[in-house]
């Protein structure tokens, strides 16, 4: 008897995730806006930092990269519930016998996939513009930083986007609430990424940053698990 609800939950998760992914791939509104913002931000950073001549940008690479990703993710998070809310689909979804935490994990995973696709396109461009030393030797470490930071961004962002979607000023409220809470993750991800791009990796401090990112993800996953039923029902 216990296997049937678990199987049903997995099917519901994959059905919701497939709906979000297929819907976005048909319109590409979120992906295009996030990609264009990322490219334009990199161009602005490139000319702003190189206007006075050739300078060593290695101390700033992590900060620039994650500033681009955090603000690009806000564009996607703001749109993650737009269609469901504006077209009344969310009300129908809430009436279905679906665990609301399953809705959260489906939405969060969808946001994670979209952010990962943008990073897959944007990181090579960023390295051409700003990274002078090779980082391929520590590529696995860089991927680990990306994954852990992306999970934190999407967990927190999906929870807050759910809370903000019912307000009139949702486009303004989400950044105001999201940005202060994401600062600790941003500091750790920026420091770790800068170490990798500079080629000066100190494993003692780098493992500490990875552990912090993992702990940050765990804290907000537990918070979302415990509060999402209330957040989406309001």
C-alpha cells in the first residue's frame, strides 16, 4: 500500500516538470530573456572594465559571473508562475490531488534546468571575455560550485516567487526579498569561482565554501518543505 502513493508522487512530479519544460520550449520566452540579459551584462562588464586599458580582471571574475546569473535568474523566477496565475491554471492545479510539496519540487527542478541551460551557453562566452588563465584542471570543482549554488538559488527563488505571485507588485517584491537572502550564497560562490578562474585553488578554504553552499541548500530545502503548503495556499 505504501508503494502506490510514492509511485503516484513520482508520476505527478514528472508530469508537472514535463508540462513546465515543454511549455517553455514552445515559447522560449524565459530562456531568451535570460540569455539576452546574460550576454548584454557581459558586454557591459567587458567594456566597463577594459575602457581604461588592459587590467587583470581575475579578482573580479567570480563576482561578475554570479552577479549575471543571480539577476538573470530573477527574470526566470518572476515568470515561473505567471501563466498558472494569470490564466487560472494554478487554481485547477491546487484542486487536483497533488501534494503541494511535489508542485514545489517540480517548479524548482524546472527553474534549475532553465538556469543550467543558460549557464551552459553563457560560461564559455564569459571565459572568452574575462578568464585569462586556464581553469580546465579544476573544471569538476567549478561544476560542483555551479550545481550547489544553482540549487540554492532555485530553492529560495521558487519559494519566494510562490509567495510573491499573489501580490500586485510581484515583479518588485521578489527582488527585494530574494537579494538580501541570497547574499551569503553569493559570497561563497563568488569566492570559490574566483579561486578556480585564477588557478590559485586552496583546497582547505575551497572545501569550506562548498560545505557552506551545501548547508545553505539544506536549510532552505527544509524551510520550503515545511512552509510551501502554506505559501502556495495563500
